[in-house]
DNA sequence: TAAGTGTATTATATCACTTAATACACTTAA
DNA sequence: TTAAGTGTATTAAGTGATATAATACACTTA
C-alpha cells in the first residue's frame, strides 16, 4: 500500500515499470473513470514531482503525453487542466479498452483457449462490480 | 509477416520487447497449445540463434527460463527436450491464463468497466475459435 | 515585482539487453 | 580415439531507455 494522494489523485509507484508510464496511466485512468472532474486543475509539475519524490522531468514526460492525447490542456504560467471535452475522454477510454481486450484475447488464444473457456474464466474470477 | 520456421516452431520477432522474452513466450505457447509433442527435441542453442539471427546467449537465456519452469529438460551433450510431464504443461498453461485474466480485469476495472461491459466487449471482438 | 506556472537544454549515471569471442564438459557417432 | 555437436560459463563491450540534476527562459497572476 505505497499509496500517495495528491490533488484528488491516487498514486502507487513501483519499479516494475517506467515511472513516467505509471504516472501517465494512473492519471489517465482517473480521468477515464471520472474520478477527477473535467476542467479541473491537476498538480503542477514541480508539486507532483515533490509529492511522488521523483524528478520534475519525469513528471513532465507523463504530462506531455497526456496533452498529446488531448486529455489535458496546459496553459503556460497557469498549470495543467483536465480537458473539458467529454467526448474525447470517452474516445480514449474506449480505445484503451479495445486495446486491452485485443491484447488479452491474443494472449489467451496463444495459450489455446477458446471463447467459451475465456468467458467462464472471467465469470469465475469476476470480482469486478456490476 | 516476419515469420521464421524452425524445428516445428514458428517465430516472429520484433523490437517491441526483449528478444529472449519473445523466444521464451513463443516456445512456451507452442508447448501449451500442444503444437509440439511432449518429449520432442527442440533446436540447439546455436541452431536456433543462427535461424533467428540473434546471439546464442540470448537464446540460452530463454532456454534456461524454460527449464526453470520445468517445461523443458536439458541434457548436456544431447540437447533440449520438451518435458514429458503433461500435468506440468497444463499447470503452467492454467497459471499463465489466470495471470492474463487477472491483469486484464484489473486494467478494465481501472478504466471503470464492469463485468457486463467486459463480457459484451469480448463477445463483440470474439474472433476466437470454439 | 515576486512567486508560481510550463518548457527546454545539457550533462551524468544506471540498468537491461544484446552481441562477441572463448573456453570447457559432456554425448554421440564415425 | 577422435571429431562434431550438445549445453554452459565467463568476460568484455556497446547501445538505448530511463531517471536524475542543475539551470535557464517565457508566461501568468497576485
């Protein structure tokens, strides 16, 4: 539970993956899930770096990718804000989900599992709500 | 379609992932799927390296991991052979599938998707046989 | 004007991965 | 016995991604 809370966001970083990627994915998930409101300001690069105890450049790298995906808008001198474009958020959310599904099905297929197997395994594991 | 065939195995390598990991996973999948018979010999380290145009050390790394997982048995001077332990193969196959399912569900949950959503997306994508 | 933003640059360090070149122990077949 | 083919170990080197550090600049706001 190495969880860090800052500006309405939750982070837990480890060494299993590049830091910038973890920051990117966790902010992105928060946006996709609607845990952080559209138009809201997220912590500044320096603030985030200090809170997560990582280098500002590493945070920058994550923030720049978020902007490239148009999930955030950055205003020089003001800060970084979640986009107000709800459609864009849904677009990204669906794209990421599709990628996850494809990748998952490919993996399962490579192990020789069929659709029926996969469905029953998911139902068995299903600790997911709804 | 950068596919390479050697000793009943199919490989397609790229730069998106460590080479030794790709070799490992692709041999492992072939075993799990039963595409290569139990007890069968797989190409020698040097032979495989030459065919895939990679370094013998890189192949070694993959082969050693396969042996650690007890999916292969190596006999000095003779070669590397698929295990004859069918139960072990199923064990690994199921373990990998469980991991894939867990990781997938975690990812989907992080995007705010529930079980129903997931099931319908899988049915929609389902290009998998059976 | 001062403090807080995003941004860019240069340098350095570390680590995983890969290749290369050799060498050794073992097995098998000629 | 010998030669060729196995797995295995070692040492060295190069490369690229990642992360840090230090600094500077442009912009905005109070």
